[in-house]
């Protein structure tokens, strides 16, 4: 398995034969190294409806035929766009042909702003545990620090943790490092920082605070690889 980072919260997972994109915010993302027209994933997983996560989901799903897995209200909105969507919700898990997905809690908001500035309600925000090939990759989405991160990691030990450190909208470096001490993943990759002025932070400061995991600060296009 290969887990690559593409700026902001964009993560691509490549297993034996399947490609999964999480929160594919490509156009308008100054840190992203991907091109929308080159993406042919088997599945797109969305943590929540905010535009910096929903991103280019619709064109990518249309050109690739990817199944979009999202919180129920967001999945409904996506299915109205003529895209194949699978609704899930917090606490639920499901085995797909590309791997197992479990939605976890996130303390955040969730809505989508359309081109006409209509605000669509997109349900509760979440995090996503992706389990395949004996590994658990946890993309926590946008969230504050909360103690049940520990509970969830006890239930499902984490190999790679993707955690927001940008502050302002989510945990900052200090809270994120504390979250790592609760979760105890093997590897932690900081995400959701330096994309915009509001979330400018130093990932090396975050790394200096982490004692319980190997920190891998990935540049867009870099990856964690297993076997
Ligand atoms: Ni958000
Ligand atoms: Mn965000």
C-alpha cells in the first residue's frame, strides 16, 4: 500500500489494484500537485461537505466512474449530480471491494457552498478509517481535540494517522501532538496546514512535540509506502 499526500487534506491511497482519493480539493488548492483530468480513482471518500474537501469530486467521479462514499446528507446531494454515491454515517463501517471504511466523529461543521452561493446542509462532519491489506489509515478530517480519539484508536490500532495541525479551523500543533499521544499511531502525517494564511503553521514545531509516533512531514506528492 502507498499513502500519498497532495496538500491540504488531499490523500491518495493505492492498494494492490485499487486507487482511493480522500477529500480531492485540487483546483483552487495552491499546494496540490495533482491534475483533475488525470485522476481515475476507484473510489472517492469525503470527510465532510466543506468546499476545501468536496473539491473536484463531481468531475473526477464523472470521468472515472468512481463510487463516492460520504456522510448521508452529502451523499444525497452528490447523487443528485448524477454521480454514484454511497451514504454512510458516524460509527458505521462497511466492507467495499476496495477496502473497509469506518466513519468516525469530528468536531467541526459541514455545508457546501454552490456556484450560486446557495448553502447546502451536508450533515455531520466525520473522519475516515480506511482498512485494507492489514493496515489502518485514519484520516481524521477537520476536527478539534477530543478524548474519544483514544477510544477509537484502542478499537482500531492505527498504522498511519493523517491529522490536521493548521489551527484556527481545527486542532493546532499543540492539540494535534496531544491527540497523537492518545492515538499512538505507528506513523503520523500532518495535514491541513499552510494552504491559506489562516492555517499557516510550522510542521517541524508539531514534529518536535510528538513523542509517541514517527512523524513524516510529506511534501505534496510524497508518500508512506508499505512492502
Ligand atoms: Ni472543514
Ligand atoms: Mn477544511
